[in-house]
């Protein structure tokens, strides 16, 4: 009897790991897990997109092009800070560094 209990528990834990099931006890907990995962993926997407935009702006060597792109990147950083994906001071520091970079361009 003891052996069958271990096998069942082992099999159940394997199922949880294979199918990535969550062992929630309430419907609201399951919903919270779904919401959290959806938000995590969205935040990851927007953070990655913003980082790529910052890299693109840093690679630009023409001042006119950089000035056109800067407001869009600054807006993206502000939105990330507003949604608490990044800290507001980090967004501010990135914007300051980008603007000083643009000012050094000829």
C-alpha cells in the first residue's frame, strides 16, 4: 500500500511537470495564474521591443534621423515605467543618456 502511494504521487508530479499544470485549489487562483502569465508575456514583449528601439537609436549616426526616432523611444520608455515593467528612474536615466547622445551627433 505504501509503495502504490509513492508511485501515484510520483506519477502525479510527473504529470504536473510535463503538462505544466498548476496545483491551484480555487477557481480564482487558476484565473490569477492565467492573468499573471498573460501579463508576464506582454510585459516581456514590450520590454524587448523597447530595448531593441533603444539599441537602434544608439546605432544611428545621423542627427535628423535620431531626432525623429527619439520621441517614440521616450514614449515607449514612459509607458514601461507607467506599467511598472521598469523603474521610473531607469526610464528617466535612459532618456537622459539618449538625449545627450543625440546632442553629441553632428
